[in-house]
C-alpha cells in the first residue's frame, strides 16, 4: 500500500530546474533511501515533502491526501530532521525537548516514551553543549518524533558520526521502523549503512530519478555498486 506518491514533480528556482519530473512511490512502513551526489536535489525534495518548500509543478499524495496550492499539507503526519539538528547548548536535553513539546502539546508520558525510544535516558539531563554528534542526532530525531509522525524524513543523519554513533543511529532507525511502524525516508552518503536498513532506494542525479532499486535485487556490491553503475558514469 502506497503511503506517499509523487507524480511528475518539478521544482524550479530562478529558472533553474532543481527537480525534473520526479515520480516515486513509497510504501507504508518501509525504509526508503534517497541516494545521490551533493547537489542532486535530495534535500530540496525532502523539504517539499515536509511542507517547507513549494512545488513548481506536479502532485504529491500523502496518505491519500493530494497536495493543494503547490504545497504539501502534512497534516502533522511528518517528522523531519533536515541538515544539522539545532539545540540550545546551555540547556539540557530534556529542557530542549520540552521547548518543542510545548508547541506539540505533548504530555510527560509521551515525552518519556520518546526519550526511551531515542536512547537518550542516560544523557537527557546533560547540557547539550556537551553532547557528542551522535547524541545530538538522537536528540534531533527525538524532536522529529514529538508530533507522533507516520512519516519520518531524515536528511544525512549519519553524516560525521564515528563508528559507534553510526551503529546507534542505524539501530534507532530500525527500531522506529520495526516497533513504531514508521515509514522512513532517509538520505545518506554512507551506502554500506543503507544496505543494512533500506528496503528500497531511489538514485537521483541533477534532479532526475535514475532508478528505484529493491534491496532484495541487489548483488554483493550493494547500493554502492549500483551507485557506480547508475550515477558515477552518467554526465
């Protein structure tokens, strides 16, 4: 069952086409990867799906609801972590979460559950200025969960993490998919990690979707080999 359907989506900024006739279908409950070089249009597409940027042409259907007036209406069903998570370093993790939670009207029980899910129990009362990058990413994901989303959009959540941090975020994403039944759209340059978590992935270059590949159809080289075939050799 499709949760997200994108039809003939184009995004133009100052007469430059950032996205070209994008067509995608993402199934409910799957982890879907978005793979491409810098400047391919990944973040732009994620911002459109989050309702943060408008559509030049085309249609997005989210959980059966079609986009209106060139803007995706998320209905509070989308949680996002795009680029670097922001926090107030002089406050602890719990205080940072409470600031966002107040706008979402979360109660303490919901807040405690999100802290537990994101694995922040041991660091939640530490000032975030002292957080490692992995802890900051988990806090960012926790903030993205505060509106109880059905679709979670993660833009480069593994960027800059050490081996331990990558493993922690990988396990968190798996947990959110398996236990919370979230549909997850994730971009990353760490293709070996996408091999471990993604059900399918789309390859994008210069705003154009080149192919959608199921993990079940991959051979030993995984998404990296497909990237070399589909993206590297294409002008």
